[in-house]
């Protein structure tokens, strides 16, 4: 049975990680008492005893506020009651509100009550899995917040809309609204909001299996939640970090974080959070059971029993809080488990229930999962017609979620957010400078008027000279500002480029005795190193793109994106196949297959797959060779004499778009070291005669330092490069990667 997906924890933008406690129960009792009092005597007036926006308002406003507050406190354990209470609050708000009052303080307060009621109803319906209705309420709330220009309400609603789209499997829209919310809360300096948005953005990357980025955002969110002392947020982030470790195959770390999260959820009385976490623990035991050999039947059955135990506990809690999405997910997990234990009748019953509920709430990702699992059930039960029918439906659901356009939109949205943030800062600074310049011009004008009263001829001459100077100065200022903007943009592009590179210390967690020497010629680089771990195999590449600086940086971004798609998404790890698909990807991305194309850009690359399980290194290269150091001797594994990408007509000999690359297999031996590099190191001019450093000196340098650790080798390689270069300008980007296996 196909592996089920761990459920990530979504944090509402204004949902302050709700939980039931003794103090909260007191608040619930107090609110109920106030409500009973209001219902007994509708004519009574209240003094302003409730703090906040409702202060000073009379009966209707106090009752609306009380209904909404009580609904919010009850939403996790009784969302149906919460919906009834907020609907009543909305009806009262609409009855007393007049549109012409919106400009008055009282009118604005009433409008906010309506928006809060809409927001509450959107949240409660999201918790129950009624996604279409939830979106309708959130967009109604957004219209009111925008009419009031209430930024806190706008950012809250952006985040909530993102959550609904996420649960529906529409990841580009979800990411769009998360970044809108993040941008606004950063402007408002709302740390709680920023922390939640970090977590939700991490959830998108988890859903798209970009676990490295997901972990980065989760750790940012966890750090901020810990600084704020926000226990609900900490528990959410614990659980999500556990999911990432689980997906990466580190089950012990995953269980540690799952149980940390579960303990905190139980202490907080958060049944919804506990239900999700219990389901994830069940899935982990389920995965473990499937990997146990059939020879160890008792241990395997024990793990299946554990998994089933946690799934039923999760289902029970989801039923208690009427969480339709959670119920559908746990039903599907139980059905999948029964299928794997060959209880096909029970499996079919639970999976069909899960599919029906998922279809009702329009959850595309759950529909995809259940259709796939039902197809596999029928296949194992020897019912091929039903298996084929559900497999086709699974393909339709899958393609509607994960298609190429969705992936492109996700990349564009993240980059747009980064550049817009930078542009906003630059615009504010520019406006400040313009105000200073304008003030200075005004002073100069006054001085000129005073002088003109006494010396008209001097003023005429001075005016002429001043005008000439002003034109020259203006031109100079324009040029300087243009230079500054270009430099700022390139410097910011450097931050973006650096963010896609895996940190050296992270690589060293998988390859302890290794180093990366990366020295761009300009601010941004055409050289790129790329790292990933897929199916217990380590993929590492040294890439030299056409050109350096900005053109090379654009090519490096394309190369990084394509490698993520080929290796991380498609799970292709054979180096020659990766280069072949990378070549096709560059041709298609830059339209190089067309006659008369303007682009002849490409890249040289050395790419290795380190497979410790099979004790071998696989390598393929385009122009960039691989050095293997063993027994005091360097063996050069030559690369193919053809680039990756680079243009060329389809009709020319060899059909450049379908190039093939040689796959080399090198057995791993004790004491072996390998080196990947671009040509920048060897091509550097320097020394007394201003000659290139050259391949021979490079090999001698590696051989002379072979007995040292990789970090010490890096220090000596860097020192040798700097000494050779001296005062001679660096002519190209430099990249050297060393690994002791």
C-alpha cells in the first residue's frame, strides 16, 4: 500500500494556539453568565466593563462581543456550537448596522463586529472541513477590513485564506496569501504573526517535498515561538519538524519530536492538535511495519497493532471535535493499514467512507490519496477493473494538484515577495532623500532672490552658471543613483543566490570529512554547487554556468531549479540520466531548440552520486572531470566533451537536445578522496610570470596534502590560490569540492 502522507499542522493567522485549561474554563463560565444575564433582561444597559473596541457601547455591542468571544473559546471542542453563536452575533450585527454609519467611530466599531463574525465563521467552517463556505466568509471579512484600512485584520484574513487553499491542495494560491500576510505583519512588527506565517510557508514546502526549505522555515518559526513563550506554537512546530525528519528517514528524531508535541497538546487540552499528532505517530509505526522482513512476523504484527491503536485514537478525537478533514484522513489511514494486513473487506469499507467524506469537503489532496489506495486495494484483491477505474481517478486528482505550472508559480511567488520587500525599503529611502534635496533647493532659491535685489547683472550671470551646474549635478546624481540601485539589486540578488546553496556545515552532517571552497569573481556567481540526499544516496554537483556575474547567476538559478525537479521530485539519481534531463530542461527553458535562438547559454558540470549502501560512486560530467585520489596517485575520470545546454539546431548532426552522457562507476575504497571543481582555480593568472596556475600544480597541491583532513586541505587550497593570485585580478568564479569517503 502506498505510503500515506503525514498531516502538517496549520496555524491560523489570528488563532493564538487555542487550548482548554482551568483559567479558560473560568472564562467560558464567565461569558456564559454574561450571556444569560443579557438574555434575561434585554432592556438593561451596561457600563463599559469589557475592554477593547466594544468599550462604551451598549446592549447590542456587548452581546455581539460576548457571543463571538464564547464561540472562539469553544471552537476546538464544540465547533458546531461556535458556528451557532457567531451566526447569532452576525445576525444582530447586520440588524443594527447601517452602511452610512461606517465613517463614524460607532459605525466603524459595528463594521468590525461584522468582520469578526465573518472571520469566526470562516475559521469554524475550516475546522469542520467546509472549505467552500469558509472561503466565502473570509473574503466577506476581507472586504470590510480593506474598506476600514485595518491592516491587522487584513493580514489575519490573508493568512486564514492561505490555510483554506492549502487544505484544498491549491499550493500556489496558499503561498501567495501567506506571503501577503507575512509582508504586512513584518511592516506591523507583529512577531506572533510572522512566526505563524513562517510555519505555514514551511507547510507548503513540506507538501511539495522540498524538505530542506521546509525545515529552514520551521526552525525560524520555532525559534520565534520560543522567544515569545507561545506554547501552542511551539507544539505545532515540534510536530512539523518531526514530519520533516520522518520524510527524510530519520525516524528516531521524528518520534522524539512527535512525542514532545503530543505531550504538550495533551497538557494544553488541544484535541485537534493531539488527533493530528496521534495520526502521524500511527503512520510512522505503519511505515516501520512495512519495512520489517516477513520472517520477523511477530515484530511486524506488533508494529501494525501499534499503528492501528494510534489511528483509532486519532479518529476518536477528530469525531469528538467534528473535524471532517481529520476524520476523512484517519479513516483512509485505517483503510490502508487493513489493506496491507490483507483484511480487504475492512480496508474497502474504511477507504470508501474516507473518499466519500473527502469528496464532500472538496479536499483534492485527500481525494488523490484515497483514490490511489483504493486502486491498490482492488489490485491486491484481484479486481483489476475496479483497480483501473480508481487509478485513472487518482491520476486526474494528482495532475490537478502537482503540475508543472504550479511549481513555476511557487518559485515566482517567493522571488516576487523577496524583491518587493527590497523595493519597498528602497522606495522609502528614496522619498526621504527627495525631501532633503527639495528643502535644499528651496534654501538656494531664497538666497538667489535676495542677491538679485542688489546686483541684477551678477544674478543673471550667477543664474546662468548655477543652471549649468544644476544640470551637471542632476545628471551626476541620476547616474550615481542608478549605479546605487543596480548595485543594491545585485547585492540583494547575492542574498537570494546564497539562500539556495546548502550550507557547508549541513553538507558535513552527511559527509563529515569534506569541504566547499566557493569564491565568486563578482557579487553574484555563475558557479554553483548543489547537494541533496535521496533514497540514502548523496548527490553532489560542481557547476560552471556560461559567464559570471549577473548572466551566470541567472543560469545558476535555472540549474538549481531544474536539479531540484529532476533529483528531488522525480527521484532520478543516475548521474548520466540527470545530465540528459538537465540538458533537455535548459533547451526547453531557454527555447534553444528553435532556429535562430538568441540563447547559446549552457553549463559545464561534474555530478556524483555517492552510494554507501552499494559501496560505489557514480559520476557523469560535461567538460568538468572528476579527480580520484587513492594510494598516492590521482586518477582523472574524464568528462564528456559536450556542454549541458548551449543551443544548437535540432536538425544539426547529433541532435543536441538529446545528448547522452557517460556514466562512470567507481568502487569506494578505504582512504579514497574525490574532488569536483570548475576551471576557475586552474585558470587563475598569477605568480612571477603571470601564468595560469594550471592542472599540474593543482594535482601536486592535492597530492602533497593528501594525509591531512579535508578542512586543513581547504585552508591550504585557499592560501595557495590567494598567494598565486597576489595583486592580479580574479578572472573567473572559483569552486572546489573535496570529499574523503
